[in-house]
């Protein structure tokens, strides 16, 4: 390329160009370099030598380590970030210095200066904005009662808030950030560790939002976990988790459910509570081939007691009956008052041949109550029994209907009227 044309190209460049000889004396500089360093056109070439240079952190670069001097020794550099302070201005330069062979012999250097001051200012502004935004987000996160965790697409934890640390028993985010996913650490405090880890892995693999996964902790706390994938242009690039402590809510809900399933007078289950629990237990019996017994119990003579002694004494009879059932049957059995003077028991661990034993025990307990307690009445019961057969499964309602019919058989029986309990089982 002709020398004149080469000079025109260099002069037209937006980057500053500096040429020095082996003694580090300036041989040439283009207009862009002069303007960059605030020098007028035609300024002495010696003035174009940027002697004082600084590292990106603001520390001065020793003269012996100046990139151009190092290039004179054969150590070229490319796109090196260097700072200069011409006339008190902060100038950020991306410097490339390449050794060259001079026409007259010896080694020189061609250095290209790209002004990235504006870029660095924008980057600094963005960093400042980002830091300010991050500080606001951090303050918000740390005041949330919801535990928050964010992980990248590889499962490495990027962010946790104060509530999350408290929930999972950590003292500092440093214990987690940059490490593996919480599935490893959190799995040690939930009841079902394998399910906890498996479901987290599935959520991340599927990349589909999922809300209100229930977590039961070994210490009795109950949490809900939400998962939201972070999508960038349709690709999952991170994972966002929220953890809410719903222990009090679930306990209150359980208490309300329990109250709705309980008989207010006797504290036994009501019909709805009994049907619900009995249906669950019959499904278990079907799998385990058990044969539970259902006993339908009716209090005899309630109308005369209410008419002669008043409803307060009638209520006392019902409470006595509930206490007799509790005394007679196991804690695992399901006891209920269906309504009025009707009670029912599902003896879950009984066998057919145990029906008479259970009724004999109930008879003894009724007799003991009548003999020892000074009541203006005697408790008398009629009992009907039905058995559930896993080979011929029936519904709870069918068992109740059969036991109810047999209870009426007991009422019609010709046993002595002095008997405290009358039983019809059909077994």
C-alpha cells in the first residue's frame, strides 16, 4: 500500500495510533490520539507519549511495566484495559501494542488506543443501578415472611432470604450460596426425604409452575412450597422457590375439621366423621385382609327417662353410654354417636369370633356402672353386630343397615327385661 494512502487510512481511524522507536521516542501519532489526549493538531510528538498509565483499579503502572515498554521488549499485548489521566481527565483505554521492525533497523512498537471511557462510565452506571436495585430487592426479601430461594439452571443456589435461612436452620446465606441445590440440605429436616428430593428434581426437570406442594417437617411444622421456572426467551434458565409456614393454618383447619366431625354432647365422632374414617379403614382392611366388626348400639328407654327425669338426665345417659364405649373398646377403634340414642363402633382389629367377647365386656361394664353409680336410671343397651368380609366387601352404609336390623332383633328378643344389654349378631 502506498505510504500516502496508509497515512490517510491511519489518520481516518477512530482509534488513536502511536508509533515509537526502540528508544521509546514517538515517531508518529494520528489525529485521533492527539484529540483523545487533548493535544492540539501539530503538537510536538513528544507530548503524545502517554507516560503515566494506571491499572483498572486506579493503581499506577510502574514505568518498567508500561505496556508499550514491555512491547519494546517483545511482549505484545492485546485489548489491555489501561487508564490515563490527561489534563486531569479520566480516560479508559483498551490498548493493543505490537512490536514491529523499523525500516532503518531496530524494533519499534505500534500501539492502538481505543477510547472506551463512555462504555466504562455506562458500565459503572449500570453496576450502580444494579447494586441499588439489588439492595432494594435484598431489603424486600429479608422482610418477607415467605422463604425465598433462587437457583440457576444447574441447581446452584444464587439467592436465599432471611426467612428461608430461619425455616431450614441456617445461620448465613454463605452456607448455601454457590453450593448445590437445597434438596441435599433440606432433605434432612423433612419427614419424607426421598419424596422431597425427588419432587424438587421433577419440578426443575419439567420446568412447569407448581403451587402449594405440602412439606411435613420432622419437628411437626407444615410448609407449602411453590415453584416458578425462570424463562428467558422460552428457555428455562433458573428456578424460583417460595416456602410458606402454614403450620398454624393447617392446625386450625384440622381442628375445625375435627370439630365438624365430632358430636358436641359426647365428643365421639358424629355420623359424617364416622363414615369418613370407616371408609378409609375398610380400604385398609381390603388390602390387609382383616375382618373388622361393626356394632350398632341403641340406648333403651330414652323416652321414659326424658319424660320422667328431664332432658338433662337424658343427656347424662348418652354421656354415660359414650364413656362405656370408650371403656370397652380399644383406642384404635372408631366410636361415634349417629344421632339421638344411636351409637356405632367399628372394631378395626376384631375377628368374627370376638363379637361375643366384646359384647360380654360391654355387658360387664354396663352392669358395673348400674351397680356402683347412684343414678336415677339404669343404662340398658341393645346391640346389633355385622362383620366385614374382604372376600365379599360391602360399603359402610350396608354394614350399618345390617347391624341396625340386628339391633332391632335384639330389642324384640324375649330376654329378661332386667338384662342391661341385648345382642343380636347373626354369627
